[in-house]
C-alpha cells in the first residue's frame, strides 16, 4: 500500500487552501533483492526527480499541491511507473516523469538500449509518422505543436532521444512525447502517446535483449 502524508506549512492559517500539501509515496518491495529494491527507491526520490526541497516547501514556499505516482505495469521483469507533481502558481501545472525499471538489476531502462543497433532511425521515422497523423487529425501544424517544448527544431529533426519516455504492457510499447502546451492552450494539446504492438516492433527489437521475450 502507498504511504500518504499531508504536510502542514509553517506560518499559514489552517483555513488557507495552501496550508497543506499531500505526497503519496510508493512502497517498493522486491522479493529476494534488497539492493535492487533500494536502487529503485533511490531513483524514485521525489525531491531529486522534481528538484524541490521538502523543508523549503513546508517553511518557505506555497506552490506545491500534490505529488503522487501511477503504477502502469509490474510484470515480466519490468516496473513501469509515472511520477506526478501538481503545483499552483499563476496557473495550475502538472509535471510528469516516466520510469521503466529492469527488476533484475534495478536499473532504469534507456529506450536506446532496447533496439537493434542502427535501427533507431527507422523506428524514429515510424514514431514521427504517428505524430504527424495525430497532428493532422487535430488540425495543428507541426511548427505550432513543437513551439512550446522544442521551438528550435522541426519534426523532421526529432530523434529518439527527444522522446520523453515509454510505457510497456503485454501488447506493446507506447512512446511518450509531451508537447507541454502552455496553460491557455492546454485543451488543444495532442495526447502524444504513440502505441506500437510487438509484431510491428519486432524488426527493431534485439531478440536476446530485454524485450526479446515479447517477440518469440
């Protein structure tokens, strides 16, 4: 079960809506490997991931509202988890960070290490085709779509390194690209979730790699 803590800020009246903030901590338990467990817990340290100080949030600042997580997948040697931080300044904002761990080693999995050497260009091309399809459906130009997150590059210049993360399930991988539209335009932001099934990804996957079990 997760651990929920409501923190009280110093110097604010209890009826002030910013007087408290809530953090939901994941409980990670890896049977048979305390070192793997500790490595994952260390990687999911909210303060390091989101670059804030709990002490400062209690004593100095009042923008943090909620920090929490979502467990997406915990099977077949993978732990897929998303961390969220909700803040309130002039406007509300949610920051997300994506993690997929190798449960044998506790290492965060680098997307570039999952596929055959030399195949990244073709895989990236498939992802960009899916991106362009979504933008066309939403009647948003690629230039406008990238103007918030990557104003200095075109969609043709996007590399696999520009993908924020990925998510795994029994059926395939979802590549994640957060466009991060500003608050005024947030309702128009594309979903930025591009799913490919294992059969479609098979030409790119290392047969003896971490994803090999899904294509045999």
